[in-house]
C-alpha cells in the first residue's frame, strides 16, 4: 500500500466516459465494429462492456466535444486487433499500427462522432 493512503481512499476502478451525438448509432458502432456489449441503456447514457472493461457513452449535443475526446486502452494481441479493425475500415487514416519511441505499439480508431480510441501494447525497446 502507498504510504498515506488507506483502503477508504484508494482508486479501485476507472471507467472512461465519452460523448455521443446519437446513442443508438454509437451503440451499433461499438457493438458491431469493436465487440462491446451493452448492459444498460438510458435516455442519456449507454453503458458498454468488453473483456471486463466498462465504457460509458453520454448524450452530447456539441460536436466539438467528441472531436476532442479520447481514451487509451492497453491491449494484448494488438496485431490481430489491428488487422480486424483495418478490415472493417475503422482505423484512423493517420494512425496506423506503429512502434512508438515510448515503448508502445499503437494504432487509433475514430468513432462516428470523432472520439479517438487509442490501442497500445508494450514492446521491448
């Protein structure tokens, strides 16, 4: 345990929350293209899950917000994931699979509203 922290004030989980201009359209994109499953759907928020990781999409009416939002996922099997997403035509045109100088192999996907989904796997340098 970190000095000065107790069980009561430790962060246990992080859930990314991204804006969506249209929850039904986003639901289809995330389920069909990325393999997420919806576990709750309300009028203004959509709760999704994949591989034990939650993602919440909230209804937004300002297109500049999703165009400036992102989430980073650490993954395993990035090469096969990249091949799958590339075959679906959802890999960002300027962010194909690449080894980065900071020790990550990465690529990005942009959802229908412009949220940037970053996928990375650690590599040996």
